[in-house]
C-alpha cells in the first residue's frame, strides 16, 4: 500500500467513530422528537 493510500485510510478510520456518534445522536434526537409529536398536544 502506498503512503497516500495509508494516509487516506488512517483519515477515514479516525473520522468514522466521531461521525457515527454525531449522526447517531442526530438520528435518535430526530426519532424522539417525531415520536413525541405523535402524542396529544397539551396546552395547559
């Protein structure tokens, strides 16, 4: 594997875990808001 390929795969590898956490957080937050929006609105 060339040096350029090695650098490329190291960048991909180190960027994968934070990206999974960030996109996972966004997906869970969006899902929770959608589920909460299905319930009755309480304007008390």
